[in-house]
């Protein structure tokens, strides 16, 4: 993601405090769909505490509920520990993801009528759930769950806080197929990290922004970057709106006929693209790749921007060649640029087709900001998408490297210099409030993760030398494509490639609040 400038951050903070107030009201207002089955697991309040019903709190309400020992605390008087039992324990977002769950694929089938102000659908989840575990916990925030099937049978489910807990049969295979029918409404919500994350509706359509935890606000998901899956999207709209999602378009929709997109490469939830509205899909010249093949290009733009695409696509082709030489072959099956009416200054590296604010490119087609944004989101296809962070604390593996890549490009085309960018960022980085390697949630998308972290990438290059540095970047992608990795793995590979102990370097740069005054000589 490329965050908006400082003025925008301030506007978002103001908007966020407004949202928080609305949020609690909405939580109470949303009820079960009419006619939806009543969950048979013991009832809890949304905050996870036991409700004061007349049922004895120590017994499931129906004999068919899973035994209490296999469902996390829902049948005891203690509220379930959402963080440790239903979440992965991510340092910043402990409730996200779930232990014992590895999603293999998602099938997202939605019926979206913008005029109705809501959407409904079914998400199919194929997941491996450790044997012996009697529930599948998915992240689901403010979703109105109508019914859940596991295999061919209706399943019991319960919403505990922001978790959808689905009962699993005692006798089962490790691989589980669940199907969740639900409804939801667009939500102008901001994550704790201060950026919009959820489903957004504008006058020209709707789009999702998912980093870091927005996917769970519009679909049930194992919403953590460590769990990659393949994806299929089947989206039905009432009129002639265009639908863009990740991957390959396998069926072009029309009124009442769904648009179908398929992403066969492993993808984390935060990288999902879903844009619906008055846009055109534009094929463009495939970009030659260093590996001898070509990269198919499929773009999305509002009609008034379509004629302006060629210079941006040409810039992208030059950037691909430049980055491939340094990072290795483009790591995904395809690419494209998606221009969406969203928020000025905001851009997102949605996998295989980066998303930009159309307004940013209406003002000026290829100025400093536009070249920066195009380079930043393209570089994420290597750093973040092909290789994703294992936890949100590893955010620098995304943002510091994408920012460094953008510096390299601005230097390459002569609109700035690497020396100036690196020098300025290092002086600004002094007296930081926290280290880049150990971020805090409010500052996940702050200076220390972006330019303040690119400083560390530059220092690493100067420390291990030109050849080892670019060997390291190519190895990092080549060895890990399709997976999620932690900083410890990066450090280990850096030491292996450089052939030196780098503990002191990372202590002084990555894990320090105050950085050295000067770059290594
Ligand atoms: Zn970014």
C-alpha cells in the first residue's frame, strides 16, 4: 500500500473517530436475516461474554452441539479467549487468522446491487483443519450470517466477537469444505492502523481495501497474511457495471450473468481486488519478460482515462525491465493497472493488478507522484505479493522494499537522486518513536515502515555490497515465491548470501529506535 500524504492521514484520523461511534450503533442494529436458522451453539454477546438467558450456561442449548471440550470455552462461564483460541496471536492483530487452519481456496459468490445499499452471497471455503479440532474459526466482522453448510450438511455456527465459529463433525477428513451464506453492507471503516479497510461505496461504484484486516468486514475469511489460498470470484450485478477482481477473467458478465475471475496463484486476503462500477477493462500490449516470456496486461479505468493509459503503460513496461534486472523475473502470471475513483494519494498493490486513485492520474499523468506510485505498487508484486509477510510485524519486508524500489526508479529516470532520497530519509529517521523491525499498530503504515525503513535497505546494500545485495533480493523472491515469510528468514538468507554475521547490523538499524548518524562507508 502507498499511504496518502500527511494531510490525508490527519483527515483519516478525524474520520476514524467518527466511525468508531457509528460502529457500536451498527453492531447493535445488525440482526439475523429473517428466516435464518438460529445457531445451536450456546449464545454469547458480541463481546464474547455469556448472555443472561434462562438456559443453564454450562450446557449446550441442543444435544447436537459439539461437546464442550472441543469448542473454545463457549459452554463454560469464562468468555472465550478470542486472541489465543480463535486467533493466530499476531502481535498487532492477535484475533486475526486461526491456529490449525490452512485455507486452500475461496469461492466468493456475491450478488451486489449498489442501489440497495447492501450485498449478499455465499463464500465457499476449502480448508485443511487439524484433525481433532472440532470447529473452524473464520474472521467475520459485522457480517450477517444466514446459514453455514459443512460438506452437504447444515452446520452449527456462532459469532463470538469478530469470529465465526463453525462446528465440525467428530468424524471427518482433514480437508473441510464450508459454505457460508451471508449479507453485509458497505462500511466506511478504518482499521486500527488508521487506513480505510473494508467495502467502500462511491457515486461511481464500489471497491474493497483489505490491508491489514478489511477482508473480514465483507467476507468470512482466515484474514491473516500467513494464509495464502487460490481464489474464484463470481460476482453478479444488476446492470452494465464492470467487475474487476484478481487473476484471469474467465467469464465476462452482463446484467444478471455473473462475472467470473480466477486467481490460481496463492494470495493472501489483504491482496484481494474487487472493484465494481462504471469502468472499462482494457487489454494492452503484453510486457516482455527477462525470462523470455511475456506478461499479459489487463487494465481497468474510467472511460475518461482510457485514452490516457499509453504513457502509464509504457512507464510500467520500463519499470518491469528495470526491476526484473535487479529482483529477478516478474513473479506472477499477469499484471495491470486499475484506476478507481477512491482516495487521493492512496494506492494498493492488489495482486496482479495494482489499484490507483483515478483522480491522482487525472490531475497529471506522469509527474513525480504518478511515477512514484506506479513504481511502488509494481515493486510490491515481488515484495509483498509473491512473498508475503508472515505477520504484520514483518511489514517492512513489504513497505521498506517497495519504497526503496521507488527510490531506485526515481533515480533511474532522473527526477530525483538516490543519494538525496536516502540522505533526507536518514536525517528524518533520527529520534524515531519505535524501531522499523518492531512496529506498533497505530504506526504500521507510518514513516518507519516506508522511507524510514528504506533507509535500512540502503544501509544493508552499502554493508554487504552491490553484488551480494541484489543476489539476496533475487534469492529471497526465487526461494520463497508463493509463501509468507518472517524477518528472521530474511536475516538468515542475508547472512548466507553475504557470508557474514549481520546480527550487529540488524540490531543497529532494523531493531533500533535511534539509527546511526551516517550510512556505512
Ligand atoms: Zn506499499
